[in-house]
C-alpha cells in the first residue's frame, strides 16, 4: 500500500485508485471523488517528526518577491529551508522535481543565500530521525 503525498490517495500494487489522476503530484489535481489536500501528506510526514523543543518552520513560505516560488518549510530568520519532493515514480518521465523549473528555483534560492535541504517522503519515513537531526544540527550552528 502506498500513498500519494500530494492528495493523500491510496495506491495498491502501484496503480492509481479510481478517480485519481496521474498528474496530481505537481498540482494536487484530482477529481471530485478525492478532495484536494495539497502537501498534507508531506507536511504531516515532516511536522509529525519535528521536535517540539525547536521552533516550528513556516509552511509554504514564499521566498522570492517576483516569482511564486515557495519552500515547503522554512526558518526565514536563519535562511534555511526544507523541500520534500514528491514521488518521482508517480509521474511518467520521473516526476516534476527534476525539471528545469525546479532546478531554477533551487539555484535562485542558493544565489539569494538560502540553505535548502531536500528529502523524499521515503527518506523521512525510513530515516526521519536521521534527517531531522541534520536540519536541527544545522539550525543549532546558526548564529
């Protein structure tokens, strides 16, 4: 059993459930039978593991004045962000996270001074404590 981390739809044997579109991972698109809950899965995966003693990140943080680019999670006071990529196998051709527009976004963030950590939902599920520790250690090292 797998889950779409954009709309929360359940999958069996790698197939899409009835009423679900293969392109949901880039825009939360789904037909009426499946409510649109963009980022709910990946937000839960990350935020459920984020320790309470640390400040919570801002979600869907817009970091560029003229573009609509957003980070999934950000600590703007430290210029640190986390992106949780969708499932690459979910969309024919490897998914949207390897497309030029996503690389442009990350390169622009870097040029503006942001440190961006990228994780897959699988990384967070299997070794979430390890990756949370990496981000926590980085935040602890910031002035």
